[in-house]
């Protein structure tokens, strides 16, 4: 018990930590932070987001700003998607890759201006990503800053998110389209130590949703208003079940140094018609020739739950891959998983088996999107 307490004391805390404790959230270490896993239970929180609205603390995520004359050229160099020619306020999803095509991280790039970019990276990769970005910055005339400790972030997700944003927070968001962002001009002028507030509409849940980035005091204020209005606080537990059942990847599971965007089925975010970017040659080869392994969806005939790392077998009983993420999918009442398997077994309808402890359960390859997304288009 003393060892666990000592470990938790070493973990970072977000600006909303005291709020989570007051709501009696179950807290657990995640990506170097002590984060809320659930408040009531994962199922209730999951359903709240699918049917109404839920509030997430995502202040553990990393934020990096890129400014200066070569800002766009630098972003194009490190990012698989194509931001050139896009208007200010456009948000892009994509990856940073190594020369061999392995994934450094998946991230969101906010193009706030021609020389003004805001990059949102995974909490578990902040130190690694920051070191890598600095290494790649040589020869570029840019102002590169890691602002991860300055920002707080909350996400409001669900079909009622737009209504709640307007009525509770008084933030105009109706005209903000999917994968767009704007500066929060409603906030007072920036003082010393403050950071520019940003509102975006992206989501990681398969539902309509908004993200608010701002200095910590503003984020605490917004959180308090939303909780007082009766919005359901949601933990990382249902954030994972929500993203999983709409087929969205998690770094470390469906993407990694050894799993490229092409292997993960994310080739649409790899723009090979760009002049250049790190990893382009390797990814172009993978797209042309195929990869040895692929991420697939698998639906089990039984109610057994496949977990990360469980072996995937062919019908002869040979191990041909392993589960990356698995759950009983709450929205469609099926046991499903994503798995990294040998490419020859990735065809839709292929019959496979999953070993769950000492038993083997039959399944078949299906689309990774187990639940239909309801994003605002």
C-alpha cells in the first residue's frame, strides 16, 4: 500500500485534480499523470456521451506551438498530412513518422495562421515528441515552444454538446464546423503567464464534441460551470471504450514505433503527393507493396472479452497476431477487438480464433468501426 501511495505521489496532477477528488473519482496513474478513470461507472459515463453529453479532463495532453517564417514548411516536413493551402482555423489529424515509417506519435495540427500552428500530442509521448521535434527543427526559421505545462484542456462530447456550450458557457460554436478551430476572443486580454484560448470541434468519441484549451484558471472556471449545470463528468475508462468502438487508434496499441500508419489502415492521412516529409519513402513503399502485418477488427461469436496482448490464432491453432484493444462493445452489445495480424489473414470475413486465458474463442475479421460515428459534418 505504501509503495502504491508513493508511486501516486510522484505522478503529475492536472489543474482539475482537486475537482476529481471532490467528485470521488477513481484515480489512477496514466501517462505520468494521476487521472480519473471513472466517477460513477464506465457504462453510465459511456451512455451519457452517446445519448446526451459528457465532460472530460484532457489537460494531460501536450501542446506545442510553431511560429515564424518557416512554420508551415516545418510542419509539412514532420507531419504526414498536408496543411499547405488550407485556411486559418482548419484542424488536421495525422502522424509524425521515423524514416523507416514507424510512428513517432499521432497528433492534431491546428493551423491558426500562415505562421501560427498549434500541435496537440499524446500525454505519454510529450518528452519523446518534444526532443524529436527539436532535433528536426535544425535549418528552419521557427519559434518552437513546448506549452504543455501552461495549458489546461477540457472536452465536451455528445449530441447535446453544442447546446450546452452555448447555454452554459455562452460560447458561440454553431458556425464552427467539424475539424475547425478558433481563438477564444471571449477571454480577457492575455496577461503575463497566460496562453491564448482555443475552441475546436473534433472529438475522440464518435460523437459531436468540442475542446477548450486555455490557461488553467479559465479551464477550472469552465469545468465548475458545466458540473454545476449537471453535465456528467467522464473518466478515461469510457474515453477508451468510446474511441475504440468507432475504430479510432490509441498510440501504444494501434500505432507505435513498430506499427506504421499504413499497417494501421490510416493511409488516408498520409499524403504521398506532398513534396516531402519524414518517412515518405518508406510509407510509399509500404502502400505500394503492402505490409507484413495489419490492424484489423475482429468480432467474437461469444461474450468473452479479448484483452490487449491476447494471442490471435488461425483455424489451425497457429499464432498469427495479438489483440491491441478489446472490449464488450457497449453500443452494439458485441465482444470485439482490434488486433495486429499477419496480412494474409486481414481479409474481411476471415475466420480466426482468440485465446483468452486457457480457452479459445472463434471470431471473424470485420470493419474496425464497430459503431457508426455521429460527428457534426
